[in-house]
């Protein structure tokens, strides 16, 4: 319970990777602030499970991010996980989708960080963890906005690490390959259309084709890595982009 007394805000944490991270931090004693959408009863159940609070603002809008951070209060651990995806050839890519993906996947992380850092500096301790993607280091076709946003998130993380290096605040990316979450599952129909493939072909020949293990990453794997980055043993890990990708980026 080494995080007792620490407050953690996790965006996109009512399902998938964000929920796994929230649970992992809670198990180590952190007070958890959740964000994200979903069934009211399900969210209430999660709050009861973890003794958490939930702030249901739209993080694709700057005022929504600021409202979330205001409600979260003084945050010691910030996890930027909220994201969305759209799969389409660039000439057919809706500009409004580009705007919304960049806003949620990248701009929101900038806005949460600028709100969280003053308290972290005063406290003399902080952890910023940005959930990026193997697509922060490489690219795939038909994902222009997502790839651009995740590359940008890697750059933002490195900049934060340099600015905060003397304040006992670390900033790191965790970059998974395909994790079986609602975000990934929801990509399948668009990818089937874009590539003229069946569902099984998308899973085997697109999603897992570049993962040498041929296995999806588990959300709990990302939760465990987030916990490690909060430990004192990770105090000299900053500006890192840590892959949990089944060997994807080793190729």
C-alpha cells in the first residue's frame, strides 16, 4: 500500500486499460478519481468498489478537461489514458474526426498536465503517465489522426520529463500494442470496411500480424507497469517510452 495518501486521476478509466490502471493504483492505496462515460449503475459500482469519485466531463473539450481537473483536486499521479480511434483512408478521413482525435488523445493530456504540475511541484513528488501506443513509435495505414496524436504524446512526455526533472516528478509513456478493450473491438468494423476483410482476418492479419507473440496484451499488464512507474525504484525513469507490445516494435 505504498501509495496511501496519494491522489490519482485517470482519464478514460471506466473501462479497458484505464480501469485496469485505476484498480492497480487503488490496490496500492491511492485515492482514485475516475473519468469516462458508461452506464450510471456500472460507474456507481466502480466507485463503490474502489472508494473512488467519478467526474463525467467531455475531455475532448478544453472546458471539460479543466472541469475534470478542478473536481479532481490536488493530483499526485496523473494518468492520461482517454482516447478514441477512427480508421479511414486519408482522402476519406473526416476532418472533424481528425480534430476530435487530436483533442482527446493529445491536447487533453497537455491540459491535464498543466493543471496537475503546480501541486506536484509544491509537493516535491509526482508521476505523469501517458498511455500512448506502439503507434507512438511506428505507423499503420488508415490511422492518420491516431498515429499523429500518439507520436505527439511521446514528444509531450519527453518535454515534460525535461522540464520537471529537478522536481522529483517523472513523466513517462506506456506504449501497448493491441490490448483487448472496447476501443480495439470497436475498430474492427471500420477496418473490415477499409481493408475489405472479414472479422477474423482483421484480428489475425492486421491486429496480431505485427505482434510476434500473436496474443493481445492484457489490461492488467498495463496496470502493473503504471504501478511500477510510481515506485521509488522508478524515480530515475523519466522521458521513457516503455513498450508493452508483444515484440511489435522490435521488428
